[in-house]
C-alpha cells in the first residue's frame, strides 16, 4: 500500500496546510513572489490537458493506476469536483 501512503502524503495527510500545493505556495512566497501573483496564476492549457488525462485514468483505470495518477498530479480536487465526483 505504498502508493496509498504516498497519495496521503501528497495531499497533506490530515493537515491541509501540508498538502504539496500549499507547501509550493510557501516556497514561492519565500522567493519573494507576492501572494496576489500566486493566487492570480491559472493553469495553462498544457497543464489542464495533462490533469484531465490523469482524472480520466482515475475514473476509468484499475485502482492501482488511479491512485498513482492522483499522487502524480500533486493537486487537490477543486470543491466543485469534490462535491460532484467528476471533472
């Protein structure tokens, strides 16, 4: 179950502040990137396409591959996806 442990770690375990998206934001801030710049940033079309491919694998592939894709995306579901269960 190493992949499940890695997935939990990627998403901060029981501490949302430790999820990798949040630790990366803190890293950017330590480099002097303004919080407004970080918050205003959006994913480009290439990243969006990649993430949609990962989510497709999560919904259609075997559980092991789905968990691996979730861990590699290093993102958390937006609230709308978390509620609806879909892209």
